[in-house]
C-alpha cells in the first residue's frame, strides 16, 4: 500500500469553501500550478512564504508517493502598475528607470528570485514557463474566447465581457462576490471608455507609442493581459482540467477569479471545470501585528532578515531558522514576525537538529526483551505526524509531533535501558520518517555541520555536569544549584540519579 493510500490527503478548497478529500484526476499523479513572481524588483518575504507553502505541498505529495508535475510561472510582461488595465508595465517602468532593456530587468530579478529560493531551500518547479515565451498560445486562447462570445475587440485591444459571461457562468464564485453589487459599487468608465462594463478586463492591450514590450497580433501590435498568461500556461502544461492551483490570498480577486472565467470562456464544452479542482491560498505576513508593507516602514527583505540590518530586528537569523519559523504556522493563517517569535523558532530548530544528530548514536534498539505496546506507541507518533501533514498540510501540528519524537530520542540517548525494549523494525520505521519528514518534507537543512555542534554540546554538558558533581561532593550547594538552574534556563534539565550519578534531557 502506498503512503497516499494509507494517509489520505484533505485540502481546504477556496472554491468550495470546504475542506475536501483530495482526489486526483489521474490516480497517483498530481498537476499543480502556482502563480510565480512578476520579476521587476527584489523578492519580498511575502513571496518567500507563498512559495515555501507550496514547496511543502509539492514535497509532501511526492513523499506520499504521488508523481507531481509542478508548474510555477515567471511573469515577464503584462502586469501593469496598480494591477489594473491602465498604466505602465511594471517591467517596462523599471527598465526605463534603470535605463536598460526590459529583458535585462527580467534576467536580473529572475536570477535574484532563484537565489532567494535556493537560500531557503525551496524546490524548483518541474516547469517554469515565462509569459513572453507563450505569446502565440495566448493569442490563440483569446481567439477561442472571442469565438465563444465572451470577449470583444475595441481599437486594437481585447476585453473579457464579464456581464455576458455571468449570464452563463457565476463570475465571482471563487471570491464570493456578486456581479450586480460590484457593478453598482464601481465608478463610471472615465478613462476606460473602451470597456462595455467596468468589471471587464483586458486580454490583449494595444501598445501605445513608445511602449517597450509589444508583439504582432490579429488586433495589431500589443501585449497580453496579466490574468491571461496564467490561464494559458497552466492549461498548456496541465490540461484543461488539473488538480491544484495555488497562490497568495491577495490573488484570489481579481486574478484567480479572472483565470476561472477565461478557462471556462475558452472551453468548447461545459465540462472544463475552470482549470483546477482545488484552489489553495496562502495568507499574508504581519510584523508586530501590523501588515508588512514598505509604506508602514516595517517591510524587510530576506537579506535584511538574515543580516539583522533593519531597525526592527535585534539581530540576524539563519535561513533555516526563518524557514522553520514560517513552518510553525499553518499556511492559511496570518504569520506575524517579531524578534521573540524568531528567537523561539531558532531554539526549536536547534532542538530538532540536536535530536537528528543523536539518532546515529542509538544502536541498541531491539537488543533486549521487546515491549510490543511501547514499540507500537512509538510508531504511532510518526504516523500521527504524517496524518497531520496530510490534513491540509498542517506543518504546525506536524512540528509539534516531531518534538514529541525528539524528546523520545533524547530520552533513549540518556537512558539506554529503555531503547533496548523497542522493536528494531518499529524503531527503524520511526527514524526513517522522522528524518524523512524533517528533511524531505519540511525541507530543513542541518546547519549544525553534520552533528559536530551536537558533539560539542555533549562535551560541554559533560564538563558542566562533572563540575556540579564536584560542587555537591564539596558541599558547595550554591554552585551546584546555580549550574542546575542556569542550565534549566536554557532548556537543559539535570536529574540526580542514585549513587551520585546525573543525567540530563534537552527540552
């Protein structure tokens, strides 16, 4: 039995507004599309969290045995300033400001994006298509939408007709918005008189004089709309129907809503499904309970987070500490940055790695009288972690379960008499998945240099324990208590055993 049969996955579907049992269109295979970055500026932490969330989805599905095709695009044209249909292309604007070619901007910030993804150990997608590499397909897609009656051309631009589409399909089904209410709450079409209705959005825009990025089309020289490219690239590589579409919560409307409409508007049958079966959205970042934004003065880059070079940071934090911190919260919940939270994550990460480093020293499993009940109970702890990850990719619960296993590992190391009663097969199963989930699913990297720091820690603790023994023997109880209390304050519990011996556990 495969792991995905043993541990069925459930997903909160933004489209249905319910948690659903995950059923793939093709047994054992998953098609997943995630909206990638618009490469006109440096990566921000919101990007990191979004792509980390879907890195976990990708990794966990693969770990369960699914064959996953993960498509994440690069937006290198068509995303206008303000995310609307008017104004300057974000990449073209950056090119003008830096006095370089638009494709230089694209290359520069694509390279930077990839560097940051590698820094946080975020897995590359199976396919990373670009919008400019799919102009022909986008033109063909628009022609199909026009043929189906859901788009119209005006003076070289093509717009999606939301009101006409809404007669046949529910526009707003993803975001829960009502077309009539949106129309009544929007301003007149001042400056946008080409559109029939204010909700209509551009599929193709005519390139005005001096526009840097443009291509020939049946409607004249122009460029594709931002929403269109994701519809085209997702369906090209995953089919008219696929399993998962993901992105940040901020993309739900209008971007993802428009994608669904375009997909259905392009389709020749009623069974297209609007692209994805399951829509998954990650939540935003806050700093000290305030929205992270440059205008708030609380937005810092990944580099600033690592170096600590920002007024809101007390010091820098390692990439794996930041990754671990982000995983301590469910992807759909708001994540709040604070120095206290990052420092707590750092301690938690080090505690987990310390347990990993101890694993190789546990060689006595199964060498005594086997306690079947304890063995099965230990095995159940790791099954619970896999189940938690399969329950809408709940990394927060999974990490809590890993800490339980870490405590058991620490206990086995300091009390070898207990590990001998654990069945070797059960022990190997637990360790296999403990390490597999830590590294292969959560994507953590052991920054303790293969356990050298753990060995050093053991040596330091042994020295301190020996000093405490001598203090007690000399009846220097003040020093003995100080060593015990100071170690307790940093998470090390010393226990006095019979015969003057001492043992310790790391919380």
